[in-house]
C-alpha cells in the first residue's frame, strides 16, 4: 500500500503544506488592498479629528476620504512630517502623527496644532491596546476633548498631565484616573514628538533666517 | 473504542468534559480576553470555528496521515484556519482585529484544539469529529462568556458596552475586575461553582 512507503511521509507533508500555504497566500493577496485601506482610513479619520474638522456623525469611509483629500495636504519636507490643513493656499493647522510604547502595546495618535504652532486643535488616538475601562479611555472623547484650545508652554515639557480634579493651567490636561502608566507614557510620547517637531520647524521658519541666507 | 452517539459526544464536550472547568485547558486566553463581553464573543466564535474546522480536516485526513508526523499535520491545519480568521478580521473588522491583538494568532497554541484533534478527531468519522470540535468550542465559549459578564458588570457596570441600570449608577466599580487579577478570581470561583454543580469523581469514568 502506498501509505506504507517510506517516501510517502515526506511527499504527504510537502503536498499538504503547499496546499495550505497557497490558500493562505491567495487570501492574503486578495485582501491586502482592503487591509491597507482600513489602515489609511483610520489615520485619515484621526488627522481630521485632531484638526477639529467637523465630521458627519456617521460619515462613511468614502466621505471621510473625500473630506480628507479636500482639506488636508500630506506631510511634505517643509512641514517636517506633519499633515497640513489648508484653505486658499494658507496653512490653517498642522496634524503631527506621534507614536510610542503604551503600557501594553504601541500607541499611535495625531496631535493637531494651530498655524501659530502653540495652540492645540485636538488629539486623536487611533491605535492603542490599553486596559479597557482604564488606559483605553485615552482614545475616548472624555479625555481627548480636553486638548482642544490648550496652549503649549515655551519650554519642554510643553504639555503636562495633571492629577484629575486639580486646577489646570493653559498647558495642562487631566490624566486618566487609575491609568497612571498609560498617562505617563502618553505624556512622554506627545511631548517628545511635539518638541522635536517644533525645534525643526522653528529652525527652518525662524523669523529672518530664511531671508538672510 | 466503542461507538458513541452524537448527543453523547456533544454533552460530553459541552458539560461533563468541559474543556475549561473540567480539563482546565485554554486558560491563557480565558484570562486574557474576558474583560469585555464583545471581545470574548468574537474570540469564542473564532475558536469554535477553528476547532470545528480543524477537527473536520484532521478526521478527513485520518486514514492517510502517517502516525509519526500527525502532530505536524495537526499544527499545520490549525494554523491554516487561524490565519484565515486573522486575515478576515484585519480586512473586514479592523477595530476588533486590533482589540484582540495577538490573541487571535495565539489560538494556534490553544490546547483545546490540539487536544480534540489528538484525542478524538483522528479516530472518528468527519461528522462526529466536527460535532465534537463544535461542542468543545461552545463549551469553552460559555465558560468564557460567564467570566466576561461577571468581569464587565462588576468592573465597568456595563454589558456589551451598554450600561446596566443599577450597576452603572450605584455600584462602586471594582477596577480590579477589568485588570488581569480579576480574571484569576473570577475563573477560580466559576471552576469551583461548576465543579460543585457537576460532581465527577475522577476515576469512575474508566
């Protein structure tokens, strides 16, 4: 019987592996574009939210994308990695993608800054896997809503997270109760990225520097 | 090995030999994904589908698979179905794919699936094997759902994200229930409860 032949084991495993792998590869190819689109839409939504662009409550992915392409320009050399919201050729606001390690998993967010590069227009966290009910609150409007209108300080750390309940200065927001680790890390992620970005932007666009060269 | 009726197979897997509280299998994921009922539901659906499909496939191939490499073949089959589910989630339900994170991939290492393939599917016809896989998955699912309902209710005062009347307002939320330790307490209490409900002196089964 063929099943008893010594080479059967090897051929059997080979054929089986080839069959299952091809099926997986085929499916992965077929959905690659969709997965890519999902990722893009999540980022675009976050950019629009951080820029405080009014979104229809149940905007479809297509409407969202249309709004995005109409109002937002992708990162370019002169914006140092930030998206820009433009109207009539003027930059209204910047949206800076930031990322780093959260308590459990990477956190990715977008920080929105006004054209003055000092006033925040908002914060949107589009990827996180923190503890539900605690750290995961950083992605909810109750937390992110506080960022709009805050003004960055002149020196690092430009934005501070404070204990909930205490009065806030204009560069302070309340951390999440019961999620100290997540809050501390998010504060660090935002400050590091914003600080680096501001330094680069100010070097390039410092008043006078462009003209004297 | 004597023939068993489908009903017997199903009840055995669902209750008398329940994978979680009787065999103490699949505990890692029982602890990891039970802090929200919705996550648990999706995880259980994924696991049940994988177990049923893997058992079916292992049973279909049982007459050809050489004994020496059967574990390799089983792992390959299980991994295949898990990757299918993972890709599907990423493409069509990205929020859930992110929430479950690595746990979908880790279904591959869930002892329940390999256990059922080894102990049952490779000796039994496809129909019965598939039923056994399905029932084992559901047996796992109902224990996990019980855990997650307790955890989400006591920890956040909601079920499936919907606030529960008294719990959302008057209950002082036990934050520890949504943290990892909460899973240990709940699981231990439930195993205790179920084992008292279904006494099954080890050894009498032989």
